C-alpha cells in the first residue's frame, strides 16, 4: 500500500510517499480502507520534532490521526461494526491507503468521506478544552483563532450549550464566525480593546498560538481561566497547555448527535492527494484556515 512517512524530523520536505506493509487490526481495533484523512496541526508539530508528551514518536514514522473509510478488517472483541461499514474516527498513520482505528463511529447519513475525516480530533479537542476551561452556560467565552477546525467546532458546541462566544479571526472570516453564532472581531492592533468593547469574557481559549497568552490572561482575569492548544510556552504564565486526549468514543457520539441534528457543520477548505501531504502541512502551518483541510485517498 501507499503511505506517507518520514525518517527524520524536519520541514515538510522530509515527507515521502512510499510503499509499505499493510497494517492489521488488533484486539479492540478495526482496519479501514482509508478514503480521506484529516490534516491537523499536531501532524506537522510531530514531524518537526516538537515534544508532545501524549504522542511519542519512533522513527521512521507515519503521519495522521483522523480518517474516514470503509471497514475491511475487524479485530477480536469488537462488536457493533462489520466489514463494509462506513466509519470515521481516530487511529494511527492515516495518511495511507489502509489504517487501523482505535476509536470510531458510523458516519452520519449524508456526510461524505471528505467531510467526515475533518471531525474526529477537532471535536474531541473542542469538547475537551471547553470542559477544561470551565465555561458554563450563560457565560462568555473568548476564542482566539475562531475560524479554524477546532474553533469552528468550539463555536457550534458552545452555541448548543448556551455559551456566548466572542471570536477573533481574520477580516475575511468575520461573516463565517458570525454564521457559527459568535460575536466576531478581528485580531491585530487594538484587538484587546475591541474585545473589551464587546463584553467581559469569563474564560478564554487560544487555538492559534498567535502570541496572545498574556492578553488572554488579562482579559479573562486569571491564568486558570485560559487554555491553549497551540502555545507551548503558555505554562510559563500559568496557563494550561491541553494535549491529553479524552474519550474519542464519547466525542464521536456527540459529533454524530450534533451533525444529525444540524447543529454542527465543519466545511472542508481544501483537499489534497497523498502525494501533496507536504503542501497540506505548509498550508496548515500558515494558519488562516476556514474549517478543515483533508487528504483524499
């Protein structure tokens, strides 16, 4: 099978599309013929050699955590899913023609493989950081980097829970952020004052790593009310860096509920082939994403 791998840490040029042995489902796992794989910032962070405790890397390594595809192998002890089922979920080395998933759910009706591949990690992350930051219904949450994949999920989940969101995004994404139920403003010079003019946030999330941790702490009033998924230096200011994933099974169940009820939609901004994995990483790292980027197999 074809698979994207890297044998050394470095820039996107270390990625190679090579022939590799097919993986097989172990106990409690399923194997899928991958139709699409989600592109997440963690993919290029790991490729660069950033130290992320939840994802230790042994070289040579594959790439990718999220996938949507067709089950073609079911491991021992697995119930409720059969060969031929269309599923989406989280696994290992998903930039490949076949991948083993450790957490999955059946794809909601009407969702394409391309769309489905964009949901697993971002929904789990969104649910986790909302929980960790402690924001409650009726309160106001400030989201820096509101237009990306996780931001798109956070805004819609918060809306479903009765949480008011102030979201920062580029000028070109203001209408998009408003369309997801948030109060939108631009980042850049004067953004702190603009946020103050919109309301007092009870908590804040940094989803973009734009060097705004100090400002978020000032706006929220307490470093314990701020959580980041993008700034590795944030703990120096007493802010939690969230990277310990929660239950993917629970996250996917919530995703299926919201998608089926029409309360969650994350658009795909751009799709790539396996051979374009390096370009996908370059685009993902540059930011300014509206929704998701995925690789089609």
